[in-house]
């Protein structure tokens, strides 16, 4: 098999990987037949998963909400951190508005959010 073509093949490959995992560990030589099969099937499963189950880039509003939760802050505190009004924060969180380049830079730096996500790239 050089590529997983459908979900049935994918499910079979995932099942086989689960069978092989207990048979291979850090001391298994790379020439071992189980090691080779596990390596091949794992790569095929990963390729199929990436192609068919990729989640895409998250929206800024979702990432901001997650970061607020992680930091234990509310919209008021976020507006203080980013030095923008609470109404502007509300617009970012609902997706009604995008940050200016200056605010995007601040979001990226102060909240440690990838510039790609902030800029929607």
C-alpha cells in the first residue's frame, strides 16, 4: 500500500498500527519487520489524517476566547492588556471587527498568539 484511499483502509491501518505498537519499542532495530511495517503505516495514517481531517487555521475570535480562559481574565482585563476599548474587544470576540496592525502586533506579543492567526494569514 502506497497511499490510503478511503476510510475503510484508514480504519484497517489504524487498527494494525494499534496491534504493532506493543511489538515495537525504543530497542527494536530499524531492520525489524514490525518496525518497518509500523513506520510505513504510521506515515500513511498521518498523511490520510492530515488530508481528510485537518482542522484548518483557527479564527482569531476563538483563539482570543481560549487565551482569556487560560489566563483567567475577562473582556475588561483584556481591554486593559491590549489598550483598546471594551467595545472593540467585544467586536474582536464576535468577529465583527479585525484588529489594526498595531493592535495585532500587541495581541501577538502580549498574548503569545501566532501572527499568522492574528492577521488571518
